[in-house]
C-alpha cells in the first residue's frame, strides 16, 4: 500500500516532494495501550473545587424487567436515538470529591473494592481514580451518602471490610438510615434484591462502620456550602444537593435519573432500581422542571462521565446538554 | 455550623448515632489542585486504537468580524442555548494519535510549543498530553496534516524549530501544499492574517521541515486504514478522513465545523477562519447530511474534548450527540 500510495502521489501531484526517510524506521508497532485515561475531571463552583471521579461502568443485557412500564421496542428506540447499542444497558458511576478549601468532602463512594474484583475492573474504580487525582482517603473529612444502594455505599469499606475513609465523618440521610436500619422493614422486604440490599446495608453500616454515622435532615447546610434536598422515590430517603459558592451553583442530582439517555428522555419510565416508581417519577419531573427553569447546572451520578451538564426540555421529556470539557483550569 | 447541624439532627432524628470522631482531625485543608486531568481519551475503531489528545483551548471576546454573516444577537442566542457565556468564544483543539498495531499515526499537531508559552499554557498542550498518554514523538511513523492553519501545523516543530516528530513521514494534502507554497498566491494574499499564514507555513515547511513532506491526493488510503476525503472551503486543500477497520468506521472531520455549538447548529454561518465561506458551507451541509444519513460517528478537531459523537438533524441545523465516555477499555 505504501508503494501504491507514493506512486500515485508522485504521479499526480506534479511537483517533487522528498519523503523524510527513504524507508520507514523500525520504531513502529508501538504496543496498543490497554488503559483508559484516568477518568477524573475538575471544575470550580465559585471558590470550591469539584473533582468528578469515575467509579467505572456496568454493562448488562436489557431485560424486560429493567423498565417494567416501557415496551422493549420503545427502549431500543431510545437506545438507538442515543447511538447506544440495542438490547444493552450501560450504567456509569461518578462519585465526587469536593475541596472547599477547608474541608475535603466525598459524595457517594461507588461500588467498592469487592465489585472491582467481581466486575474484573469494570467498576469499583473510585479508589484508584481518586488516587490518580491526587487524593488520599485519609484526608477526607466528610463522606456524604445520598442513599443506601450498593453503588453508593459499598466504597465506604475496603476489601478487608475496614472504613475506607478512616478519618471522615459519614453523613447519611436520616430517613434513609431509619428505613434500612429498621428490623420491621427488613423482615417485610421482598426476598431477592430488597433483602440483599438490607443485608448489604447492615454489613456496611453495622459490621463495617459500627453505626458511626451522622444522620442529616433535608433543607440543611450539611457540610460547608452543601445543602441537602429531598428527592425521594428512588429510595425512601434519596437525597440530592445544591453546592453553592458566591453566585455559582450546581445541582448534584444523585439518582433522580439513571442514564439520562433513557430516563431524562423518558421521565415516565420507571427503572427497576426505583423503589417507588410513581414517587420517583414525580420527583424527577419536579426537579427537572426546576433545573430547566433556573438554567441550573446538574451533576449526575449516573450521567456519562464527567456528568456535568444542563437540562433542556425536549419533546415530552428532557435532554442533558453536557458542559464542554475544560482542558485547563 | 457543625454544632448547629449536629444539634438539629440529634433533636430531629429521634435516634442515637455516634459521630465517628468527636472532633474533626487536622487533616483537612488539602490544597486545591491547580491541574486538570491529563486530557486524553482512548477508543477503538475495529482493531485500531485512537487516542484523542487535547491541545487545550483558546477563549476570546466575540467580535462582529468573527462570523461576518451572523447578527451578534443571534450568535449570543446560540451561545446561551448551548449554556456558554455570552460575548465569548471558546475554541478547543484535539489532535489524534492512531495506533494501527503496525503504525503510529498523528493527525494534526496543535498550536505548538511557542503558543504554549504565548497562551500561558491554555493551548499548545499536545506534546504534554501526548506524553501523559504514554507516546514518544520519536515513535511516530506518520504525521498527517489536514490543512495549513497554525493550530494544525505549528506542533510540527519544537520550540527550537526542529521537527517534533523526527522519524515521521509528514503527509500533506497536495492541493494545500500547492496553494501555500505558491509564490504567486502568497504575493496576492491580503495583508494581515493571510500573509501571516503564508509566512508561518513557509517557516514550518521550508525552514523547519526542509520541504520533506509527502503530498497526498483525495480518495486514497494515505496511511493504513485511513482514507482522505476532500472537504474544501475552510482552506483550498482542507481534508477530512475516514478511519475504518472491519465494519467499524469513524469520520474525522477536521474543521468542517469549528465549535459545533455555533457552526453545526447554524451551518450557514461563515467563520472568519473559513477562507471561502460559501464553499465551506456547501461542504459542511454535504458532509453533515452524509454522516446523519449513515449514522457515522464523527471525530471533530474543534469539538469539545474528547470530540467523538454522532450528528443529528435539529431544526434548521445539526446537533452533535457526544459519545458516552468509556471509563474502561
């Protein structure tokens, strides 16, 4: 091919141009890299620095039970509209590290070290990417948990079941804490996923953290510049946040939607992860109408990395307009 | 605030929760990082690995001359619609490093080392980010240039004016080469920007590279798996590419649009950078109609990093749907 190309060019171009080297050097065949760039991303909110730190992804086959109130063909149509493969679902995870200048705050902790092993490195990457971003978990002052699903709480413990943020106060939504720690709720929970979540939460918070947590209410400044916002439905105590500094603000939505290509586009769809689908949908519409009206930037835990964007109305749903990546800060 | 919060929570929550530590440790006040993540991103096209390597950005005040055939109010409306600041233009630069397994290919080279100094590190970052991605410029076999604007060719030379890719063959569009090396064209070029471009190109290709380049024609496989595509207007020899491996394909658009938030949304707008605005617009519409019809992924040099996406029709223009960031490869 080299010869053919050079021959064609030499003939057609009508002028002489000397190749730099008569023969290609033996420097070629550089090995193909097997690692993605460390997936963290920094931005400022007023005086505060946010670092989005990817925990990786989970890719699984689309089952009809994933969105019980949507037709499979409609889900596939939404996937195709978003240029995602049919019959597959991709879910991304993005905890945050927030440096207020005085406090180092983590919001949600990803799938944890055991999931890293079980997923063969597809997720559970928060600790690795946090280290790549230059953060030492020992320096974290406050860990804020939005709700008690495995992809948010499992990173609270190391592979050995010890606190992953040994010097941090762990803040949890009071309503969430009450629900998952209630023995009656646990005994009434359906077998399977819900029973598994109860057991997992007991393991994390009782065996791991020895119940050393600080529950928080909604509508309070629970950490410097960080105000909790009630966004229930996904779980009984599901919480979002407003991070504000000066006139700058970002709405940290947690799981108000999962992947926005499915659930912002179709706010009426109820993911199987939503404990109360009707309430979750009401919350989703209320919050998205609010962020649209206020032109408020949104940071989404399950948005594709780095997960910062604005929301616009689009047809019967919403669309996330990703913020342009800033290559220098 | 800590006391207030704890007091409020202790009263309201109705249960006891012990804080992990009675007093916050002195580990806080981690310094706020002053560096963005190294901005490179890898993806596969069939068996081939593409690494998008950011060269940084250029942010400047919107002048009426920037888009001579658009009203300032309309440009500001487009900026607002894209959640970008009014009266400011942000331009991003993203050269590519393509590893075919046999050859290491660079497409376009960014603003170069001198611009890094002049812009105080806002751009000219290709060499740094390429190193962060693990590439040694000495191992590059082929450098492909799309057209002869400074942000594409200046990275061909080091700060000392030496070839930045000392072992690489440099491929240039034959028509582009002919135009910029033609003394008649140079003498007839308007003073100011066009004269400056001619001088810059003479410096790069004559003083720096000693004319050691290989011109290429359109519609040829100019490097393994890389086919040149005529997309003139932006410059007389402006070139795009199809990178194909197996059934996978990506369209590397070069400067068919600049920032898509302005020029995909409004394909009729003529950026001052477009040497022949009418021809550039025709090319833009032709190419975008093609990539929409073929659902072909597009890699854009001036798209916000990492610059991979699909194009959809939207109103009277087009909209880029960014590909979801893959945190593991």
